[in-house]
C-alpha cells in the first residue's frame, strides 16, 4: 500500500530532519510514529503528501511513485490522502459543513466550490460523517464557535470526506485534554479500521500509542530506531527513542487486551495515573 | 554601612553624556530650524489682528449660494464613491501580488514597489500631475483617488494575507485543492471581513481627500473652497468649511456603522 | 446500507444561505454597482481622453527623463524647510495635544463639559485637511513656513489627541486604583498611575504623525505655506518636467527614509 524508501529531508537552513527513513505499510493498520520533538515526525508525514518536498528517497502509494509526480499529479494524489492536524486547521470563518465539504474540493470544479454547490451524494456523506463523529446538528455552526475537541472532530470528518486510501494524522491530540484526546484517538482508529484505511499517526504520548496503535515506529534524529508492536516497547527501546529516563511506569501495561478496545474504566484509570 | 540617603530613578538614557548630548542636539535643532526659516516676522505679527478681521468677516456664514455649494459637495461624494469602487476591485490582484507568501519573488518586488511609489506622493501632487495630463475637472480627481485607494487597500490586503494562519491554507491544500480553490476557500474567508472594513474606511477617507484635490483644480468642493479664499469671500468659505465638516462627519458615521455591522 | 436507505437517513442538500439571504446579498451587490456606476456617469468624464492616455503618459515620462540633476542643489534648501515644517509642526502638536487628550478621555476629564470641549476641538481639527488649514493660515500669517507649521499642527492635534485619549481610556485601572488607595491627589494619580501606562503610545503616535506630516508638508507650498511645494508647483505650472522629476525623486527619498526612521523608532519603544 505505502512504501517509503530511504527518505531524506534537509531543510534549506541546513537542518537535517530525516536521515534515511524506510517504512512499508502493506495492510490496513494504524501506525503510530513516536519520538521526541524535532525527531522528524511532522516532516515525515508532510513528505508523504508533499506539503514538504523531500530531498531524496522515494514514496510509493499503491504502486505509484508520489515523489516523481508533477505539481498537478500531486494535487490529484492528495485527494487520496486525508490529513488531520494538531491545530485542527479548520477555516475558522466557514461553517462546519463547509469545512467538512472542503474534503471534496479536489473533485469539484472551481465554480461549484465557489457557489458551495456540492454533489448530493457528497452532502449526504458529509451529514453521515458529522453523525459518525458525534456532531449531529452542528452543520451551520461556524468553526470558530467550536471547542477544541469538536474542531478536531470536524477535522476528522474533513479528512474522511476525501474517502482516502491513506490517513496522515499529525499530533491529533496534542492540544486536547486527556479524556478528549482518547475520544478523538478512538474515533480515528475506529474509522480507519472500519474503512480499511491505513493511517500514519504522529503521537508524542507513548500511552496513547500503546493503547490505540497496531504498530509503533520510533523515530530519533531522523532515523527509525524501533518498528514493531506495542508489546515491544520496553525500557531499552524507550531509552533508544527518547533517551535515559525511568520508564518503569510507562512499560507496564495490562496483558491480553487488544489495543484500541480496552474497557473504558481501564483507560480512564490509566489516564488518571499518567 | 549606612543606606544611601538619596535615590534618583534611572533615566531613560542611562549614559549622562548621551543624555545631555541628546538634549543639546534637540535644542540645537530647534534653534537651527527656527533660525533657518525665512519668516517675515512683521507680517506674522500682523497675523493676529488679521485673524480677528478674517474671523469677523467669516460670520455669519453665507449659505446663499447653496446651489454652487451643493454641486461641489455632490461632485466630491460622487468622486469618492466611484474611486472607492474602482479602487476596491483593482486592489485585489495587486494585493495578492504583493503578499510575500503567495507571489513569486519578482512579482512581489514589482507589486511592492508600485505600492511604495504611489503611497509616497501626497494626493495633491498626484492630482496636479493628472490635471496637467487630463485637464481641469473631476476626471483628474477621480484618478487621484483611485491611485490612493488602490495602493492603500492593496497594502492592507497584502499584509492580511501575510498575517493569516498558514495552517488553514495547508489543510485545504492537503485536500488536493488547486490554487484558485485555496484562494476562495482558505484565503478569502480569512481576509474578507478586514478587506470590506478597509474598503469602507477608504470610502470615508476618499470623502475627506476629495475635499482637497479640488485645490489644484481636480474637481469637487475643494475647487469651490479655493476659489472663495482667493476672492476673499470668507463668509462663503466658512459655509463651505462647515459643509465639509458635516460631510466628513457623515462619512465617518456611515463608515463606522457599516464596519460595526460587518463583524 | 443501500443508497435508498442512505438518502432517507441523511439529507443530500445543504445550503449555506437561505434563498432569501442570497437574494438580499445580490440586491446589495446590485446597489453598490449601481451607485458606483451612477456616480461615474454623473461626473461627465470625457472617456475619449483615455484613448490617448498611454501617449500622454509616455510623453510625460519622456519629458521627465532624464532628470536635470544640476537642479538638485536648488532643491536642497526647500527640502530642508519641508522637514523643518513637519518637525516643528509636530512639536507644537505635542505640546497642545498632550494635555488636550486628558481632557478628551472619559476617565481623566474633570466633568462632562470639559470632555465635550476636548472632543469638539479634536473633531474639528481632524475634519479639516492640512491643506485647507494651510489656506486659512496663509490668509492669516501671509505666505511662508509659519502658516505651514500651524497648518500641520492644527490637523495633527486631532489625530494625536484622539489616539492618546483612546489609549488613556484603555489603561489598566488596577494601578490607578492602587495609587488612589494610597491617598494620592488627582494630579499624583495622573502622574504615577496613568502617565507611565500611556507614555509609550504618546511617543509612538508622535513619531508616527511626524512621518505623516513629512508627506503633508511636501504639498503645503501649493497654497503658499512653505516647503518644497512652492518650487514644485511653479515647475509643474511651467511644464518644467525635468525639474519636477528631480523634486519627485527627492520627495521619494525623504518620505521613504522618514517612514523607515518612524517604523524603527516605534518598533524599539513599544
């Protein structure tokens, strides 16, 4: 599905963000990318839809090389990749509905977009998504009147409106409180599983990654230092990723519960403890 | 050790040499500038009694030539309206070109220099050049106001675009939208309220400026005012001045009202 | 879920605005266009002038170039005078506008009458353009820079007074309350509680207005109130475009430099 090979990004300032990253995602799974600030998580995700131009390396999505595309082709391939942002990045002065429908901007003509005249099927799909993310009845509210959690729900709906083949999720919960963060992660993971869409999710919260991801990739200074399941996160691995620290409280986790659908009480107890 | 018995607040310029130097410089400048002005002090001294005389002749204001007055005011308002409308439209492409985060470097530099160049020259200078090219009358006035409006609104639009939140634009780009779609969907909603506000403000400013471009013959009430001064019709001048003040008031009130409603 | 079920569960039409709202908006657009078009039509603009406008402009530019640089020496004195008019005018403004602002701010004015007087002076000052003030002062003091200085000052009083008064009205009331609580006199409260809060804005506004006044002073000469405008006006009237271009270049330089100075100073004090 998605193959990233030897991806390198050096910013014009000389700052090196990615130093040869290779990732293969060959089945619909939620991949959490964890690592300290500045490890290159955001750069990696933005290289995939080329909001950031990689310096070298290749990215192949469903057999097509994204890195070799012209600007026009990039716009087309971006329609197949839904993106969710840390700061939600809603167009604040537009209504919730306009924001969700902006997910199909790549498919409608300029004139239709200007008149906000979207195909009936898209409008119905948007209503369904609003329902699905728990924002029924909010279609005419302006985005700047929403709370953080509500905004992120709109952001999720917008990304899924694209009917994406891949979800790119950049720190979706970093601006939210712990409870909302879990709700948002659960919606993302459930929707990704439901629709069979692989997702790359940047997270800086190790707990969230352990609870919700099928696979975890640890990034440090632009290099992959860990790639495996949540069970593989032990003291040594976390030290490799983040550096020396007492990781004992982080490593301990209940056995025998599949990631993403543990009992609610459990999660809340953990949130309170962590 | 005893505590010091005096305390003075730290000065704005800590170094005393600098401080007194600056003071001396300021004093010296005033002496130099006042001394270098070529002033006929006798004539200035006569000014105060003359001011009394002029004021005396201004009262009561003479509104008997109200038709002339009304024609001038109407022309001023029409000039302001037409110029604001044209300026508002022309300013959009120029403003887009002058935003460093949208336009390619050469286009940006060109657009910025056009804005700096047109902003530098006072409306009256622009007006007199247009009068020399197009002759006396409101055409020169309208063109002057258009130039001023375009450069003012374009500068504001460019600054707004430069200050907008890049995240919203990034998100829309990430959906695969082309530049025109990003423009209507992510940029327009962010700058539209300010753009309308600035345009309305410019209408109000144009009303004010339309009263002076007439002094060099570019039409409007200013022309009438200038003529009345040169004919020493001070009572008519006062009537015109009062009308201008009323007009400016009305313009400002209207502008505030609309901007208040725009949110 | 089939398509039919889907359609029943979720509406497939969504409109940002109701038809009525849309109609109202278009009526507004139509009104604006109509007013603008009507204004343009009423001005009786001789459109055929535009047919050869590019020829006229090209002609003008060719007359302006090359600028007669030998003329630059004569430009220097009036240019310096222009700057003097702006600076002295701003200084006069500062002296008058500063106390006036305290009169025109609701929280520092002694009573309703003084507030009204303060506001009235500020509004009158702002409603009349510098050039119009200059007309008046030339009639009073005769032609020359004194009329210019007063014209600049009269117009600037309203501008600076208004901004400073607004700053005074928006100060943090906490410190003022604290100073009042110490038993300080009214004047002491102004001095210790209010003044430090508004001083940066006072300085900033002064420098900003000085920069605007430089621009204004370049045209005062058109009505005889001194500065480079006198020379510019006579050169334009004599169609001496190659001299005009020298003066325009000089004005461009001075205005750009003053704008830079003003922006730098304001950035450093606020």
